[in-house]
């Protein structure tokens, strides 16, 4: 009888274990080298995802185009990118991306660099410009050329991953390069390289976002909210522990603290409180989506229809 009771207790325990909910799968976030995204890694280092009860796996990628392709294949649940990657992914059948957070907007961080013999954007006519095809470089370069009434038809475009883009610029293989930190930092250290144009001349036009798929929004809305809270805590940590935060993030970007601070100066972080000003139905994101769609359609990058309010959600910040 004694053994029967032990056997019964064991069976009940096994039954309860088998009925219990399986551990939630890690939320996979794809991240590239950009100062504004480093708060995702800072949040992980400081244990903020664990504080939220969330298992996050950060997956680095070298280029935005690589990240977008991985997102399209379902290798990430969330991608840190721009409206360029968002729209390009949306052009793929079966991929329904949804923006759930605005990280920052570029305010000088994206820039067009050239050899010092080229004194202005207009002088690029007929010249070779390196950029990362299929990434935000296309849109920022188009904006830069437009400032001098030029289009891509007036220049020769060379598609290169960012590390190779800078190598080609420094080697004199191309005349100019559309780039951003930390890659731009290396180029600007050369006295023969100058900045012709940057996003401070088109403030607020280029935003950096976190986007996911519509099925993830439906199934893991609470986890997306946890990511936004952890991200906001990391930004706040920098405010009260500036030196430590900068040192941690600079190290991962392989920059000196001074260079990382300089890179951060080219963007404006969007606080947790400001998210609603972008993600509400009447917020800033809707017109930005429309304007970006017009620009990308005009240069033949995308073919799909413009986005509406279904392309973003405030569910993670309610």
C-alpha cells in the first residue's frame, strides 16, 4: 500500500509537469551596428530583460540588407532597422511587418562623405558613390542628391557592404560614400575625407525603429512591451550612470568612448513617453510612412501599396 501511494504521487507529479506551460521561446532580436540600437545590448548586460521575465536573444548582423533577408526568412522575431527595411520586407509575399517602437531619429548620423577635392553635392555629378544597396543608404543618398537637384541617374552607384564601402572610399576606388557610425568614424579620421551632407539637413525624416511580424504582435504583445520597457530603462541608466553606459556601448561598437559620444550626437533618442506621439493614429509615423513610400516608389525600390495604420501598433506602450 505504501508503494502504491508513492507510485500515485509520482504519476500525479509527472502529469502536472506535462500539463504545465512550456517555457516561452526566446524572443530573437536582430541588431546591426548603430549607436541608437546599443541600448538593446545595454539592457541585456544590465539584466533588464531578466527583470521583466523575458528571455531575449540578440542576433548581430553586418549589414541592414542581411538583417532584412533574415527577418523575411523568419530568423528574427524583431528587427532593429529603418522604414527602408520595413517597406522592402513588406514587398515580400507573406511578410507582414508591424512597427511597435521608434528608437530614435537620425539628426546628422547618416552622412554622405567624399574626398576633399569634391567640395559640394553638385560636384558629384558623373562620380562614383558607394552605398549599401537595399538599405536606408538608398533613401538618405537620394535625399542628399536631391539637395543639389541631382538624382541617381546623374551618378554611378556602387553597391557595397558598409565595411567595404569605407575601404573603397579610403582607397580612392569611389568618389563618395553614403554611411553612418561607426563606419563613418573611421573615414572621418582621414583628413582627406569631408562631409558633404547629413540628416541634420532633413531633421526627423529618417527614423530608426523596432518592427516585428503581425503574428508576433498577436501572440507576444506582452513580450514586446517588456522590450520597450527594458530599452527605456537602459536609456535612463545612461542618464544616471553616464560613463559606465558609454563605456559598455562603445566597447561593443569597437569605438573609443569619445568617438561613441560623437556618434550619439548624430541622433535623437525617442523616450518612452514620446512613443505615443509617433504610434497613435494621428501621430508622426503615419505621414513618415507615406512620405517614405513615395520616395522609395519613385526610385523603384518597392512596388507594393502605401502603409496605413495597420502597419504600426501602440500595443506595446499601453
